[in-house]
C-alpha cells in the first residue's frame, strides 16, 4: 500500500510540461509559457545541485579539520 505523508511526495505541476499553458487560460502564448517555465525549472535544478555540492564540500572540510585535531 502506498501512503503519501507530506506535500513533498506529491508531484508538483511545475514538473509537468505544458501544464496550464493554454493561451485561453493564461493569455500567454504556449511556447513562451513553456520556455519560461522550462528555463525556471532548469535554474532551480542547477541551484539545488550547486548547493548540494557546496554542502558536500563543507562537510568534507569539516571532517578533515576534525581528523587533524584528533591526530595533532
């Protein structure tokens, strides 16, 4: 049985291509809305990946400092 416990486990609309991008509902041409949404999603993904790498680097630096203190 599948249980969804938090909102983080629900697929968000920004993950779906062409979701709510009808010109009749938004007044914005479909291609422009799709391109803007795609660019924003890629920027968010790139930022989260950069943050993940930065945190990993900080953690490795912390571990190296802790090892030096224990050794010396």
